[in-house]
C-alpha cells in the first residue's frame, strides 16, 4: 500500500511539473512574440537573442526609465562644456572630470546591457557600438593626458570634446538622427557635383572682377585697395552669395560707374538664385529617392518581425491545415503589447484580423492595426429621451433633429461663428496686433504638426553646432573680447589688431568663441549669415576656411535637407489617402453598427463583449448599458466652410486671452499615429468655452 501511494504521489508530482513547464514555455513564447510585435510597431530593427533571459533583458533595455536616464547622462556630458575652460561658470578640473567619468560609466553600462541582449557576432559587426567604444576610450585617454599636463602647469587641449555629440547619433535610440545623417550621406555625391559647378562659377566671376577693377585704383570705405587680390575677391564674392556683405561689396564699383552694377546683378542671379535653387532641387530629389528605399526597408523589417512572432505562436488544428494563431493566444498577445487597450477595441481588431481567415497574412498586419488610432466613445441616450421620451420622440422633435444634422445648418452655424469672429476683430483696439497674433498662431500650429521630426533635425543642428563650437573655442578663444568701457574711443575688442576696424566699430565684440554659449550664438548668426572679418584680422586669412566649411555643412547641406523634409512632409500631409487596412477597419466599424454617426443603436457586437474592465458598470443589463462607438482618428475631412472658419477664428485668440471677456474658441487637437518615417496626422475640432 505504501509503495502504491508513493507511486501515485510521484505521478502527481510529475504531472504538476509537466504542467508548470508547459505554462512557463507558453508564457515565454508569448513574451517573445510580444517583443517581436512591439519592435514591429515602433520600427525597432534589433537582432536580439531569443533565449528567455535575453528577452527579459531586452524588455528592460527598451523600458522608458533607462532610456530617459541615458539621455540625461548625454545632456549632462554635453553641458560640461559650460564649466570647462573656456568656461561660462568655471569649476575645478577634477569636478568636471569626475562628472564626465560618471557619464562614461553610464554609457559603458548601457553598452554592456546591449551586448547581453544581442548575439556577440552582431554586436561587433554593428558600427555604432564600435563608435561608442572608441568615443569612451578616447575620452578616457584625453582625460588622463589633460589631467597630467594641467598637473605640471602645461597648456592642454580637450580634443575629445568634439566627440561628445556623436553619442547622440550612435545610441540605439538615435534611429531618427542616424536616418538624417544617412540622408546627408546619400545626397553628398550629387551635391558635390553641383558644388563643383558653383565653385567654378565663383572662380570665373572672380577672375572677371579682377580684370575689371584691378587697374581702376578703387578704394573700400576703410581705405583699402578694392578687388586687387584674387583670393580675396573669391572670398568676398562667396560671401555675397549669402548676401551678408551686400550691397557693401559692390558700392565702390557702383560709385565709380553705375554700369558695374550689372556685373553684380548677373553674379547674384546666377549664383544666389539659380545655383542655390539647384542645390535645393538636388537635395530634395535625392531625399525622396532614398526616402522610398528606407520606407521599403522598414516595411520589410516590420513584416519579418511579425512573421517571426507568428512562427512562435502558430498552431495546427488539423493535419495538413494552414497554421493559425488562436483567439485566446491573440488576445493575450495584444494585452502584453498594449495593456491599455479596452476589451471592446481588442474585439474590434480581432474581427478585422479574422475577417477573411487569412491566417499568417492577417496576423502580420497586427502592428499596423495597433498603430491606427481609434477613438472609443460611449454612446448614451439624450437626457430628454430619458426624462421625457414622449416629447423627445414626437414628430416636431424628430424634425428639429433632422434640421440640426443637415449640412445647411452646419454651414449656417459656421457663418455665424465667422461673423462673430469678424466683429470681435473689429472690436479690437489695435487690429494690427490681432493680425500678428493670427499669423503667429498659424505658424505655431504648422510647426506642431511636424514637430516630432523637427526635433530630429534640431538634434542634428545641435551635433554640428557643438562640434564647430568646440573647434572654434580652441582656435579663437581669447582673440576677441567684450570689454565694458565708458570710453567710446576704446573700440578694439580687447585686441589691438581690431583697433578702429569695422568689426569693432559695429560693436561685434560679443561675437566670439570665448565660451560655449557665445560660440552657439555666433554660429547661429553665421547660419543666417554674419561675416568673419574680425577673426581673420586677429589670426590669419586661412581662418576663412573654418567659416566657409560651416556655411557649406549647415546652410547648403543640412538646411536644404530640412527644407526637403518640410516639403515632403506637407506633400504627404495633404495628399496621402487612407490605406487598405485603415479602410478595412472603418468598414468593419460600419458593418458592426459601431460608427459614431450611427443614430439608432441596436443590440450588436459590443453588447456581447462588455465586461467589468470596460468601466461601464457591472449591475446593468446588456440592453441598458451604453454602447461603445468607434471612429478612425486619422479620417480626413473634405475641405469646406468649417476648415476656413477654423483658420479665420484664430483671430479671436488674442481677444480670448484678455481679462474680462467671454468667447468661444476653436481648438485643434492633433491626433498622431505611428508610421514609417513620420505619422499621418488629422485634426479633431472641438468647441470649448473659455472664461476669464
């Protein structure tokens, strides 16, 4: 008997162990599939190890807390330039080095975490990992050399500071920034060919200018010879392309003979208007070409991730049948990927995915379905229908409802709001200020629509500015100083070489590279574009190469790529149509009678999927529960009076902000969905009342 009881106990234990192992395997498969779907949803293309431990580390790696901490350490590392020599706020060398050492330790920890996630061969073949390792090692080497030289009272240069912004590019989260750099790299060959033609044109015009003016003994306003040295002419005409020295550069020749103005007009026409426009056209064409290829690669990577998720979860119900993912498994997967999604929304997505029983083909669209923003609304009966159903259902009440829902009533109401906005504008004490507020708010709304990608190009500008600022501080620090003095004759910017120069007389002394803040301000001025005569006067004429290189990189390349992005973004914004998947989802909403525009709500799919987690209460019957309604957030409206009114009534914005007024203000809520490079957007207009 005892032996039999022991045998039975052993069998039970074995069964329990087997069940536990099966459950653990199922949960591990769900976690792995959820990671694949999440990567496809957010366009992450990382070849991670599929072991359970690596999957858990990968989930921790993609958590928002370590990502935020990483960017905090990068920001602190970049801000160290404020406290390092030449400093805005000086700190001891040991303090800045200690902070930098902590930041480098954080970067190393993040890199080691990443190495634990992906296979070793993939890690060492990834260029961005090699770049981070090189940056950390060079920074440590520079810190040791700099500390040793400072300890022995020798001059030292922190040359590794130019590498700091490259961390923004090479971290895993810098995908968009790397994509921007790839756009620059792809556009460079065509830009180089046009740039050669542009330089040839500048050289030819410079040669003609030398032949025209070298023997006329003309003088500049400073009393120096005018257009007598070929390289000086080349630089002055290059600056003229930026219009920074216009019309000063042409005035001596124009004063001598007004026919010489024709030469400068032709030069500006050819080089400023034609060649600069050709630069933009070449960049835009290259941007669109490689943009399509990048989108194809992103789509292929997304499909590959979804196919691997399907391979993990697939089951065969019958011999020879196609593999499928069961409904229960699909629901658990969606809960893991997007835990905040409601049961009703999840059932709606399942009905779309399982509409044609396409198996794998339907499953791979899950990431795209999750990226479609669906607005869930609770449809409750009108209060009058509850309190006084006879009055609400009477013929006059139904007639009034039809009138209000008619398009003519909507147009009339928009016209009333428009007239109201006009009278509010006429009531202003200063209509010009109100018009300026309208223009300002229109520009801000436009920037908000493309804001996320503008931030990417903002990071790109910061990277370039930081590199040029670090180089500029080492080249020109202390050469130009701002000296506060009450003596108007002291106009040398702290350097005798600038005594009575145009740079000093125009009070440009604060435009210097004496600290990182002043450097960034000066580089911003050079972007739009200022002259660099003061720095060439205190160093050498070869210093012009630094400023010319900055203009080529920032203005000709990066700014043109940014303009190309804006053009393409607005083109997509106003021309893209709904995709097949979004149309299928909208069609399914209409088939299930769940559309927001549906007036009569009958017993439908939502009634059968209401549970306690829908936040609709648990004590109501199915018929008494308020139904959930859906609409696609990215559905586009045809332009009409409402759109015109939305633009016009922005004039009321300044009026609303004044105290003692009450008005109605149209507010635009921008709904965003994930996409390959930038999300398609829509506007959801709502009327809100604002009181002082």
